[in-house]
C-alpha cells in the first residue's frame, strides 16, 4: 500500500514536471521564431535602405555601413539564411 502511494505521487510529480518543461520549451520556440523573423526583417530593411549603394560608396559612412552589414551577416547563421540570401 505504501509503495503504491509512493509510486502514485512520483508519477504525478513526473507528469507535472513534464508539463512545466513542455510549456517552457514552447515559450522558447516561440521566442526564437519571433527573433528569427525580426532578424530577417532587419536584414531586408537594411538592404532596402542602401538599395542604390549610396551609403556604401561614401568613405566614412561606407566603413560604418560595411561593419553593420558584416554584423548582420554574422547573425544570419542564427536565422537559417545563407550570405547569398538563400534559406537553409
């Protein structure tokens, strides 16, 4: 009888812990999906801003632009987009 009660409590505790972990995982997946779409949107806006390469051609602004572009390209490995813009 005591063993049955102990096992029942253990089973119930395990079920509750699994449900809590599932909720945490779903929250993290949602957060990562949102972050990925935000990063993709920033990359596209960045390309639209310098569509005519005006910023890139200026000396001081061009250097800053190139650094920003390099930083955004480094973030692409987290969004699943290659440097050539193709989704992996």
